[in-house]
C-alpha cells in the first residue's frame, strides 16, 4: 500500500493571501503613506517664490527700473511703446489749430474751397446743387472731394489708431508724420509748378490738378480732429470754431478771474484755439500775398513737423508715475 506524502511547499494562493494581509494590516505601510502625504503638502513648483520671512534678504525689483540698463535699441523700443502723458497736450492741439488757420486761409484764397472746415464745403455743395454761383464753375466738385477726403481721413486715423493703441507714442508719431507728409506733398506740387502758384480767378476754368492738394490737406485734417478726440479734448477740435464759440459764450464761468490756465482749463483752451486759428489764417494771408501760395504750405508743414518731434520727446505715463525713464 503506497503511502501518500503531503507536500510541504506552500501554495501560490496562500502566499498571495499572506502578502495581502501583511499589506493590509502592516502599520509600516500606513506610516510611509502618511509621510508621503505630509511631504506633498510642502512640495512647490519651480515657479513658486521662496518663503519670505523677517530674516529674508530678498527684494522685489520693478522691471521698469532696469530699462536704463538695456541697450539703446531696447530702450528706444520701450520709449516708443509707452503711452504719452496727456497732461499739457492741449498745447500741441492749439498749435494744430494754428496750422488749420494757415491751410484753410490758403485753400479758400487760392482754390475757392476749404480743406478743414467742412461746414463751408457743405454750403458750397448745396449751392452747386441749386446751380449757384455761376462763377467759379465746379466749386461744388471741389467741396465734395474735400468732404470725402476728410471723412476718409477720419475713418483711416480712427481705426489705425485703435489698432495700434491710441495714445502710444509710436502711434502718435506715425499719425503726425503721415499728416506732415501730406502737407509736404501739397507744398511740393505748388513749388514745382505742377499746381499754379497764383490764386485762381473766379472766371478761370477749373484746374483739375487743384483737387490733388485739396484732397491731401483735407485727409490730414481728419487726423487732427481724431487726435483731439483720442486725447479727450473735445473743446479743441482744431478744424472748426462754430461749436467752440457757442460753448465759450454760454459758459457761466467765462468771466471768472484767477487760477491761470488750469484755473478754468476748458475756457482757456476754447479761447486759445479761437485765437490760434484766427492768427494762422491772418499770417497765411500776409505770407501768400508777399511770397506766393507755396509759402503758407511750407509754414504749415514745418509747424506740423515740430509737433511730430514733440511727440517723440513728450513725457510718458511711466515718467509721470515715477521711477527711471529711458
């Protein structure tokens, strides 16, 4: 009779059960898990700042204060990128009103139409529809083209300024550079004889080439008035005086004394823009009578060029708030 021997090797199921039981009930496992949880509370990402305490020697540094240590081309980039401080920018718009006076005085005297004041062009257009006046012929066409160019300028400068950031230094420089180039082109057309250098007479036939400088001057005028709106200086529209005079004389503080320019800045701006446009028109008349119609255009171009350079060096908002400025 064969004897049966029992195997002394443990079965696999018994081994697995014993390991599961050891894991389930081993206190060392709970201890290790708890330690890992505690350590995970204090783990930080690479971007986390170090823990600050009273004995810490860390100092927070404003990145703007490091601009002066950058290369010149980087400093120029930041200089052009910053917004300008609108304080005292009303002075530049008053100068633009002077430019408008110079241009409109010349445009009406030489070509029988306006480049800036579209109220006058609207009247000329309406008269043309009614068949008046007989002379000069086609004045209504000049008025219509001036109005269309002005509207195109407003739309162009409005949308491009919003895309490029309205008060950014580079935006203002680009805007006024383009306006200056428009006046320069008109001046060159007259100076070189492409456009007649003498004012036209009412009985002369229309010179179609006159439409070119009129369109350029009206287009750049749209940039001026858009700038006054972007700077929130509606009391200096730079191209028209009707509403300025109305608002000036209904002002209850018109005769108030004291305070200087900023005592009542809105009143001061209205008076200044009226006087600037008046003086510009008067000076333009004198110059054109003595030196021809190209001279006022050179004056307007040079003055607007100065305004463009002023935007380059105008104080930025970063300089107003303090700290190092490029």
